[in-house]
C-alpha cells in the first residue's frame, strides 16, 4: 500500500560550487496544506523541482505518495500536480485547448479531456475566457490556468510555487477556499509563497528554509516564542494622542513606545501576556477599539529567523 504525502530526507543539490539545497528534511501530510517558507535564494524552487521529478538530487531521498521520483518518475508524476511560478503556456492554444491537451498528455481520451477541461474552467473561474489564447491572459489569469493544468489528472499531491502571485483580492479568497477543499478531500498540498499573510490563513503546517537547509523545529519554536509587537488602536484618538494613556496604563516609558500610522505598538512576549495587557488597558478605562498582533505568526517567525541569521553571520 502506498504512503500518502511527501517525505524528504537529507536532500542535497549543488550547481557547480553553489549549494542550492544542502540538507532538507520535510514531511507534508495528506489532508493538510503545508507552507514552504524562506527568503529568496533559500532553495525553495530547487526543492520543488526535485519533488516534481524535474531535477535529480545529488543525495538524500524523496517519496511522493510512497514513490521515488528518481527511480520511477512516471509513477510519481501520475500522482502529483505541479504548478510552477510561470505558466509557460503554448502560445497557439486557447485556454480550453491548453487544458484539453494537458489531459491528453495524461492519457485521458478526447471526451474525458474535454469534460475535465470544462469542470476545471468553472472551478478556477476561467469559463468566460475558455476561447481566448492563453498567451493574452493577465498574470493572475495565467496563475489560475496554471492551477487548473496541475489538477487535470486529479492528483493526490499538489506542488504549488507562488500560486497567489498576481491574483486580485477576490481570486485570493477563492484560492484559499480551493486549497482548503483539496486538503479536506485528502490531498497533500505543499505551497511556496512570499505572501505570508495568505499562507497564515490557509496552512496547517509550515517548513522554514534558510540557506538551503530546513530550520529545526526547536529553532522555529524558539523564534515563534520571541517578543512580537501588538497594535493598539484607541477609539476617537490618533496614535499620537493615544500613546500617553496606553503607555501610562501599562507602566511604560511613553518616549520609548513606537507608533505606526494610527496604531500604538506594544511588545508582548506571549499571547498570554498580550491578553493580560488588553485586560489592563480596559480596566484602566482606555477605549480600545482594536487590538491585534502586528504580524502573523508565520511572518513573525520568518523575520525573527532572518534576524537571527544576520546576527550569527
């Protein structure tokens, strides 16, 4: 019986003297969305290319639904859907023909490929552009077509590189719904994105890459626990007027409390401390209109790991 999901053990890949990936361990569960997070040059795209069986690792092991993509790339590809950052569509084909041709390449007969193309055009919101040449689509429309193309053969594993790039706000909301639906249906979804606020709202797990290697869970947990800022907005006061009552209630030096546009920024070491701080503000009669973390947990962890790396260097 095949194992669901993605499993990576100590994978490495160099290009000449450049170690693009120098030690990656990763598990992506079936029925979950896993985020792949890291700065430019961290090795994310190189790793995804290896997972997609388009690049062979120098060392280590990869399993896609239990299949080794190096030893059996055809079987691995039959189970995975690969969405690269750039569509690379055939310039002479329409949107519908692009999906039909992709279906034929996955051994669907002509009628099944046409039927599947129609289903996917509706699913990704491109039915109205079915007869348009794929080359004239906007960046966001090409992203939607790229996702549809990855889904043609109903894969159990999805590899998505920057799928939200170029999408308008409504399309991003729709994408989140699709990704959660895929996970609910039991698919494995691995998504790389620089839009950390989007990842925050859709992922179940996250894997962090720095300098070609995965960051250890202990190091990630330590970064996540470090102090982060919370936004405090006081009703009917701008930030300059609000900073005094907020700082006074919390016993802080008003000269050291930063503001950002309409908000006062207060550091708290944990969510528990933030909750206690909010209670203190309310008890002191401060009319708190909004209280929220200044960054999501993924972004906070990502920025903290980056700062830690700079200090180490």
